[in-house]
């Protein structure tokens, strides 16, 4: 009686161990390749192998063209925070605290995270799909065949562009969200701009803006590195591009949220 | 058939072995001599394109080596590989033009970077113009177009123009007539012969078009089951009494015949 159940149990355990082993192996492979990618980009920059024209073109595509959607998202986030805060505070907490609530939640959390999530969809998915299509249509091989390194020609300009653009986009998002939150507080609760500003300044630390931009910089590196890595690993034709892009979006979003959770214990103690 | 101009090996595949999920190439030894055109035949999935791609390290073999002009593709370092890539023009099966670049920019990419730095815009333009004329395309019409504005046959010819613009010593052709109608197939085949003669290059041609390959090439080789089944002249191929070679060439001849009739 015991023998079959023992063997079933050992099969189950072996299956679990195999599964964990495979996952660990895959994670180690991804981590190693991501590290190599970052190192290759650094080497390309140091050796001045990255075209300035390509970087500027990418800044336009990933940065300038993202401004409208980033501002719309940030503006709405500012309005919603202001309105929901007003609803909760009425009659219990002085309304000037609203200035601090909106400013701090935007600068510390919503500005960088919402902008990052928007850019995962707008820029990260685009990079993975673009490079993935180039991989399956042999354009990456064609680059190698003409003596060009895809890391220098394709990866580095995209990574540098988002690394530079992201803090600027987050700074714009923060300013616009606070402005919209202030306008919303005035119209919905009659909170004057001066009072809002008083509240905002009361609990403001200059470190907060640095913290926000540090997050933006880290996210600005994370998104394109994962997107490029996943794009260059694509195989399996059009279906492969779709599958890889979906996985890339999932990895980027998850990584952003995990990094976001690590920031407070590391930098706000 | 072209004049045989053997002056020693330019490309040497030495025991090239590669497996993906299952073995694709098992210890392939093959030599392509200077100035000759060698056709590589074989059923689909036998590793013809894989073997071709090892020449530029686009695929790494599990074991073995490829020697191009006396230098190892895999063991002589990055500089040697760069030198090899400058000497070789590669024509991809579906052209592999860069979607986001114009025809002019695509062809410009074919000029080795070291050489490109010393050229003015005008000189680059002239080189692109000349290479398009080589492949019988009107430069005035196509130079500013994007790849998706071109037909399949035109894309292939732009791909060839990109491969020859750097003045290669070796041309690698990966099924250049796949997916083309008989007229375009004949055009590309004529172009392959013309370019190989005019540019005095060594060519390795992977193709399913047996008759075209036998007509154009000095020697032919056939891969089957991951290893070489036949190496010899076109006449020897035609006269071969190897059952596999005969079955393959006859079946291909049958399909080639189907291409010339309207089966709708």
C-alpha cells in the first residue's frame, strides 16, 4: 500500500525540484544576458560607437512623442488624488493638508510609477516588437553580416534615449499632476492656491524630488534594457514576436513594481 | 556553366557540427575554391542555410571551424571576424532589408564602416547608384523609396545591391530565387552569373533550383541528413547513380516543371 504512494510522492517532489531548477536556470540565464547587455552598451558608449544622430532620433520617438500621454495620465492622477483626498478630509483634517497629500503622493509615487507604466506600454512594447520583428526577418543577421553590431546600432541609442528622457518626463508629470491637483482642489473644495502651496511646503523635503528622479532614472534604464533583451531573444516568426512582446510587458511591469517596493526601505528611512 | 578558376580554397568548412533540438549538421567538410561558384543543394531542413550562416558567425557551430581566406571565423578573434565580414557579401533569402531605412540608407549599410568614414555623401550616393545599376534597377526611381514600397523581386535586387556595394571578394547567396515567379527567377539567376563574372568573386549558392544551380555553377554539393552526400561537377551530379541524389534531383525537376504551368 505504502509503496505506490511513496513513489507518487517522490515523483511529485522530483517534478517540483525539476520545475524549480528549470525556473532558476532560466532566471540565471536572463540575468546573465541582461548584465552582458548593459556591459556591452557601456563599452559601446565608452568607445564612442553610438551615433548621436540615432540617440537624438530615439529621444524624439521615446521622449518627445510620449509627452502628451504622460501629461494626460499625470493630470488625471493629480485631479483624482485631490478629489478623493478632499472627500476623505472634509470636516476632520485641515484642508491645507491636501497640498501635501497631492504633492507627496505625486512626487514620491504616482509621477514615476505611472509614467513608467505608460512607457512600458508605449515604448517598451514597441522596442521589443520592433527588434523581435528584425530578429525573425533576419535584419539582425543582416546587420552582423555588414559588420555592424546591433548593440551599437539598435540597443544603445534606445537605452540611452529612455535613460535621458525618463527623468525629464517624470519631472514634467510631477509638475503637471500637482498643478492639476491644485486647480481641482480650488474648483471642488474652494481651496485657494496659496493655501494649497502652504500645505505642500509644510511637509516638503528637498530629498523628495531627488528620490522621484532617482526612481525615474532607474525605471528609465530598466524598461529599455528588458525590452531590448527580450526583443533580441525573439524566435518563431510573427507568433513569436507577439508572445515575446506580451512577456516583455509582463516582465517590465513586474520589475517596475518590485523596484518601486524596494525604494522606500532603501531610500526613505 | 562558368569557367573553372580554382586557385586554392577561400572558404573551408572543417567538421562543422550543429544541433538545435536535433542534429542538423554532423561534421561537414567542404571547400570552396577561389573564383568558383559552388551550389549547395539539399532537401529542406538539412542545414544548408545553417552552414552558410556559420561563414559569418551568424550561427555558432557546436564544434568544427570555418576558415575564410586563411582566417578562422571562430578562433582568430573579433578583428579577424570583422575583416572576414568586410570581404563577404551576404544575400538573404527574403532580402532582410532594414524596414526603417530608405533604399539608399540600406545600401549605404553595405559599405564597410572603415571605408564609409572616408567617403563623402556624394561618393556614397554614387556607389549606391552604381550598385543599383549592376542589379538592373533604376536608381532614380528606387533610391529614395522605403523597402515596403518595393515588389518582392525588387527587394531581392536591392538586397543584392547592398551585398555588392562594399566590393566583396566572396558572395554568399541564401536561396535568392525563393518565392519568385519564373521570370524574376530567371532575372535573378542571370544576375548571379553576371555579377560573379564581372566582380570576379567566389560564390557559394544555397538553392532549391537544381536546374538553375547546375547551369550556373562550377561545382555542386548536396547535403542530406546533416552530412555531405555529394560533391562534384554538374555533369557528375547529373550522371550520379546515387539513389538519393537521383531521387532528389528528379523530384526537384518535377516540381520545377510544375512551376512553368498554370495549375489554377
